[in-house]
């Protein structure tokens, strides 16, 4: 029974640390981005956590260079650069 309790305690601690780290990242994003940019990044976070992690690093480097808050336009440019080779999906309907 001690092993189970230790495993639970360890897992709880890991989850709390992950949550704290996520809160720190979101606070930094709030400082670097305007409201629209922040909302865009939170949508990316929900849709693609891997892309979000890369975009956070990209936002930080661009923010350091520009020295001002980034808007949604800059976020979209960063995301497009990160996605690189992926083509935008385009659906066309042909009628007979």
C-alpha cells in the first residue's frame, strides 16, 4: 500500500509542477502579446501543443528583438514560418 501512496504522491507533485510551469509560461505570454495575440496562442495551445511550444520560443525571440508587444499578425507570421512546408488545405467542389 505504501508503494501506491508514494506513486500517487509523486504523480501529484509532477502534475503540480507542470501546472506551475504552464502558469509561468502563460504569464510571460500575457506580457509579450496583446489580447488578440494571446487569444490566438491559447487556441494554438489547445489545437497543437507541439506547435505551441515552438511558437512560444519564437514569440520570445521576436519580442526581444522588437521590444514591444506582439499582435495577432506577428503571431500568424511566426506560426506560418514554423509550419513551413505544410500547405494550406483547400477544398473545391466540382458540379456536374
